[in-house]
């Protein structure tokens, strides 16, 4: 039997256990359940239930890990296997506020920031050789790595456009994504930057982001799960909508058993704080419309998260991982969700929008109007934004191609009465 201890700041929250048959469980500490500041680490793991079995436990902790090629390469290079080994090695700075340690004692956080420069030459060399950059960072400072998702990236602290890792258990404040070379994906950094800026222009809430050019461009985004307003950065607890509904990353897409649009909408209806509920639901629908229009077919439920306000109140986190994937021929053309029962954008028309409205039990025409207004705002701003991006980033050739694709998709939606 192996155990890891979960902490919120210096307070021990509970124990993650893997038994001799590789079955996982999680148990809250009695002291945490009785703490005035206590909160459940996941909506699928309520405080009034003391212990959780394999599926629900993995739905939270497995979703903290990298996926796909990045996970496989790290497992091979570090000779680790499985969720437990990964978190034991890299659990010091996960998404959200929970950290993991093999030591049962309280984690002491340094009062003053102490930073280690990242050797960017090694990062660029890994990009040149099509190797995992996450692996380079893991060798630089073991423990600062457990970033969820399939894309190669690393956490950091940014000072004057230079990259550092913190010591003594302090949180990172930024996420750095490197260019994707696999699967025919080109200009991923400029693609994501343009789509994130377009989302901001049309009114979606997104974290601040930038492109830092060097030997290779890097996409840098502020971590919304960090509070940097005070002298020392603090972690803010979050859970993605797969974690919140007890779903592991292998089932993040609806067609693979993941949450549907309705299930996510119902979850937000139930758990967003009253003062944020109406706005939060509208933001969710706008996010859905935006992704459908720009061709972000990888907009699954792990790309939506809840931020903890108080022990029982949540807000919908700013949106992230916005990219036009439809422009890459080798990537999946199916949307992450079924819209009115259809997964291909070319089959989504007025009827499917109406079916989706009925499933959500919203007023007839609500989603249709939101779809129309989002499309109008995108068309109003996307060309000017592409010019602005090209002025600031002369190497960014992709935005104009994305604009052409968006115009074609909008024309297609109009032909089917969806717009």
C-alpha cells in the first residue's frame, strides 16, 4: 500500500491511497472536515462522505496529470508509471490549490520568493529535436510539472519576459506553451494567441496572455488559479467539469462518455453562486457558440473549470485553450459536444439549435440569438484583429487563414438557418 498526503496550504486535507491491487481511494482528514475553511476538493467528493473509491478518486487526481505523448515520455524518462508515481514526483504545483506530498507533516511555505532561472537554451533545443519540453523542466526542478492536458507546456514565474521556477513550494504564476510540431499542427502559438484575443474582443472572459518571441515563439498565459495581488502568490482552488462530475480524462469528450452540453449546463445551474449564476450560464453558452464558430473542436469539458469563492460558492473560471483546430486537416473534425444530437458542424442548422434549446429548457430562441450575436461580433472584429496581431507579430501568418475559415463556417451556418 502506498500513500500521498493532500494539502491546502499548510493544512492536511486527506490521504490518497493506492493498495497492493492498484485500487485507489481517497479519505478526508477528520480535522479538515471540521475546519471552518474546509471545502470539498471536487463536487463529486462531498465533505459529508468520508471516503471515496477508485473511480471517483481517479476522476479528480488523474485529471491533474499531463495526457498522451507528454505523459508517456515523462513516464519513460523518469521510470514512473501510473497516477500515484506521477503525483509523488510532480505533485508540488498542480492545477488549483491542492498539493501532494509523501510526507504527512505540514508543508511550510517560504515567506520570500526565491527563483531559479530556467535554461531556455535547453527548452529551445528540445523544441528543435521534437522532444518534450515538460521533460526538460522536470529535470530542472522536479515537482513543478503536473499540468493537465495533452499539449506540451510548463509552469513558470515570469519576470521581465524571463522564465523562472520557484523554490520552497511556492506556486508558479504562468503557463508557457511551446509550438506543436506533431500531427501537422503549425503556428499553434500564434493560433492560440489570436483566438484568445478574439475571444476577449467579443466579450468572453479570458486570462491575460502574450507571445514571447525568441528562437521559437512561446505562448504565455497568466494562471487564473493564482492570486498575485499580495506580496506572496497564493493558490486558488479549481476543478474542471470532468473532475466535478466524476469523469476521467479518457472520457472528456461526450462521444466517449463525457459530459454533454446539458450536463454541464445543469451543473453550473446548480452550483454557481446566486450572484454569478445568470451571467455564468450566459458565458457558458457564449463559449459554446464561439468554439463552434471558430472551429475549436477540442473544446471539451476539461476546458471549463469552477473557481472556489467560499467553501460553498463557485464561479465559472475564465476561458482557456481556445484554438482553431479545424484548420488542421489531420485533426478530428467532430465537435467536442453533440449540438442538438449532431457532432459535425456541417450538420448543425436551425433545427439542431432548437433541439438543443429544448434540451437545456431555455426560452425558445435564446441559444439562437446568442449564436447570432457571437457570430456578428466575430465578423465585426476578426479581420482588424488579424491585422493588429500581424503588426505586433510579423511571423504570425495564420490569423488571416483562420479568418477565412471562420467566414466559410458562418456562411455554412447561415445556409442551414443556424444564423
